[in-house]
C-alpha cells in the first residue's frame, strides 16, 4: 500500500485544536500543523517541545561580552595604551566603567544576530528556498493538520479520514507521496 | 480562547474575516499604485536627488561649505543626527516595549513604525559619515590595527560608543523587522498571481511554511529580540546624549541628559509615526485597522513623554541656578534671553505647552488636530537639539570669540535632502511591503475585532 498524507483543512484555530485533540486521543500521530499565525496551545497537543533558541541567544550574548572585554583590553590596555585628555588607559579594571557601553552594545549585537541566524537555519528559511507549505491558503485564512499514514500503522487512511469527518473540518485532501 | 472585556474599544472595526485582512493589505501591492503615490514619489524623489547632490558637493569640497566657524564647530550636522536618531526610537518602542507589555494596539502600527525607525537611522547615520570630511576614511571608526594609518580607536570616548550603539541599533532593528516580515511575505507569495511578483516575494519570504514549530520559534525569537531591543533602545539615545554630557561645555555637562534625551526621542518619534500613519491610513484605506483609538493611544504617549521633557527642561534650568556655577547659569540665561531666544521659546512652546492640549479628549481624538500637532512636535524637537548644541557653543569662555551660526545653502540642502530620501524610502515601503503585520493582526481578530466582540456580547446576555 502506498503511503498517504492527509491534510485536514479548518477555518478557525479553535476548531483545528479540537480536531487535533480528537486525533491524538485516538492514538493518531499528527505530523504537523500549518497556520497563518501562531495557534496558541497547539504545541502540547501535538507534542512539540519548547524551543531552545532563548538559550542560544544567551550563549551568543555571553560570547559577545567576553569578546568585547578581551578586544578592548588588547586594543586599549595591552597593545597601545593611550593618554587622551589626561585620562590614561591604565588597567582594565580602572577603565572598565568607560568600557561598559561598548561591551553592552556588542553583547546585544552578538545575542540578536546569533539567535536570528540560528532561527533561520533551524526553520530552514533562507533566501531563495522554495515554499514548502502544502496549500497556499495556509498563509491566508486556513489552518491545516497534516497526518501521514506511514507514521500511523495501526490506522488505515480511511479510518483517519472517518475520524476527521467527525470534527468541524472544512475539507480533507489526500495525497500520495 | 482568551477573551477581552466588552468595555475595551475594538481594535479592528467592521466585519472582517482573516481573508479580508489579507486582501486589504495585499491588494494595494498587486494593483497599480494610485496617482497620488506617483505624485508624492515624484516630489520626494526630486528633493532626495537635490539632497544627494548637496551631499556630493559637500564631500567634494569639504565641510568648509557648511556655515560652521571656529566657535560653533558643531551645528546642523549633529542637530540633524540627534533628531533623526530620536525619531527612530518610536519604532523600537512600539514593537519591543509594547510587545513586552502585551499591548495589542501595537500590532496595527508596529510594521510601519519599525520601517520608519530603519529609514530614520539610515538618515541619522549619514550625518556623522559626511561630517567626517573624508568619508572614504569612515572605516577608521572601527578597531583597526595601527598599520592602517589610524591608531586603535579609543574605547574611553563617547563618540566611539556612538559608533557601536548606532550600528548595533540599526542592524538589530533591521533583523527584528525582517523576521516579522518573513511570514507576511509568504502570505503575499501565496496570494499574488503574476509570476515575477511570485518569484520576488518567494525569495523574500525565505521559503516560510508556517508550521507549528516554526511559529513557536517565531514567538520565542520575537520575545527575546524585544527583550534585548528594549535596553538597547534606551542605551542608544543615552549614548548619544553622552556625546554632550561627558564634555565640560556649560549647557552640556549635565547628568540629566540620558533620560531627558530618551524621553525626547520617544516624544518626537511618536509624532513622526503619527505624521506618517495619518496620511497612510487615509491613502491606503486602513481606517478599520488604524483606528481613532490607536491615534488616541499614541497621543497619550505624547502627553507622557512631552511632560517628562518639560520637567527635564525646568530641572535643567533650576539646577543651572542652584548649582551656583556662573558659567552654567549664564548658558541658560543666554538661551532664554540671548540672541537665540526665538529658538529657545519655539522649543518651549512646541514641546512643553502644546502637547498638554492632548489632555482634552476632543482634541486627542481629532485627526486633523493630531496631524497638525505631530508636525509642531517635530519642529519643536528639532529646535531642542539646535538650542542644546548651538546656543551652548556660540558664546564660550572667551567673549572675543562669541559669534552666531549662519547655515549655508548646503546645510539647508543636506537637511531637506534627508527628508526627501526618508520619504522616498517610506513611500517605497508603503507600496511594496505589507504595511500591517498580517500575522499579528489576524491573531487578535477574534478577540479585539468589532463584530466578534458584539457576537460575544450577545452570547453573554
């Protein structure tokens, strides 16, 4: 039997959530959900774990802080200390108050860009990548559940479709792949 | 589902569906631009071209063509720089600070306010660039080994802090803006029919799918970027103010400067957002999304920040007397009664007195009056920077060098030119970019939409 992918199209995020709940409680694995805006509360239903991008951002930020302090120490204290306006660059700890603004800005720079780049790579969204949403309406006003038969061996595609018809679904599309 | 109190004014008027929101925003991009757009674009483009010409003339001749002299060695260049950076602050405040406070009314205006931020910061960055004189040496502001000709840059200097603050602010704002744009570009990509447009928006949308995990990440990234953009925006204008505050010029050497500059920045930025949005909502028929309530909220921000600015002016005046420093007190007496009295009192009228009119509800919900006031506030804030910079410099410790500043046609041309470039960029944005954050506005439709609220009300009784 060929593998099938089933798309259940809903008109409202709440109806989609009810549909997803019903599928999951019948032991069917929901592959993914596509929507024009974030559907709040869908993640625990279909078993999506919290993203770790916040941690990534923190790590990049800390790296930025260290790089900034190391760089400033090397440029202004170690390599070529200057005395400008009677304010000599003597030691890192003595000049640190004046070094805080750049350290802060560089921390933010690294945290923001590090996280943004990680985000784009993890989402597989980069310039020129092809669109991979199953239906063009999913970026407009439709909310779509994707179920794959090869992930649900206990259920036939007919059973899944039957179950979906019991929810407030707008239309059900099947595709071979 | 989260529901909202019936007493709250709806943020989306009329009976809209998700599809209507997409149509209302994407249709102007797909259709031919209205004639008004070409007219405005023509005017802005001409001014931009003239300004670019002035900038090129300035670069080829050197900054001697400005009206600067030995005493007033900083004038319109830095006034314009601070003014433009200040205008930029409102966009970040709306998209970051109001996101942290979960203010839903930000959703209809954040996209265009952020665009304004980016264009304003580009204009601001032009001024330090061109006032270096030798712009081809501009890369010397970055830490470069001594062999490049310059010494290592001085990290003790507020001018260098500015380099890092402005470049970080610009690039982070740009990324924040673009990450929000990606899902909306995907909406346009899936909606338009012309192949060339589909291709272009396909590239811009980075292949966005809108699956559940992508949205989880999207929300996390938005929240974290808002969290770090908030201290960033406060740091940027604080650092700009330290360009002055860390010097020992009477009138500049005050510790009140960072909060005073930041609130002034938000004040002028909101005025510019209003100037732009009041025109845009009319021309692009966005009255159902950018409602009178949105305008009223922004006017309330203007009262608050305008009052902070007023308190700062008066504190500054009081301290100049109370400190007992005669040079300091002279600087302020000279501001109010010296040859630049007209600049000082324009600033006081526009920034301190006029925003107080917004306490009257009739006035702050009147669109024509708001538009007029938004221009007044921006004029006032330009004068604030002019007053701080020029009146503090023109009478220094040596009365024999006292002088006045007279702008030349290049000073004026460059300033007007940046306005032209700014409006050109903004018009291009309004034509080709989704001017509302579609994905955010859709997410509040069933909570804050007028027809849905009425529906909920009926069920309730």
